[in-house]
């Protein structure tokens, strides 16, 4: 698949697998998601993303309901991208297969966890 336009600066990647698991690091519970994408233009090229599910308290920055000064607020679960904490090499990397790409990423995650959590 190719998306031809001057604004498009990368290949098109398609999501091929999603893995979820729970981590606990330093007493913090971290629901975690790993997504693996395959390059549709170059065989053997992949992209991987690491996400943490976190709870945030959000408040609108504009007044809610016209004249009132009250602002709408809510607590929301958001996915926060954390791949950069492992390495920037997972933006576009090479592997023989989805299984091999996942194994490379998970090994890097394991090494990272050993550094930060022992």
C-alpha cells in the first residue's frame, strides 16, 4: 500500500498484532500495550509502539455553558506512548517475521525492566 502525497513522509504501516499485560514497577501498577506494525512497502520492515494506560484528570480550557465560569472536568484513561524510553530504533527496524520482530522488542523491554526495576 502506498499513499502518495507530499505530506506523507513515511511508508504506510499496518497493525499486525497487539499484546497487553500488566507491569508493576516501583510500586506503580502499569497496564501496558505493545503494538506491532508491518511496513506495507518494504518487506521485513516493522514499527513497534509501547503504551501505558494512565488515568488523567482533565479540565476544559474554555468556560462550559456560556456565561458560567465553571469548566467541565473528568477523569479519563489515556494511552501514553512510551517507546522512546526503550529505544528510538523501533520506529523502523528490520526482522524476518512478526514473531522475530516481537521477540526483539520484548527482549529490549526485558532489558529495560531489569535496569529500572531490578
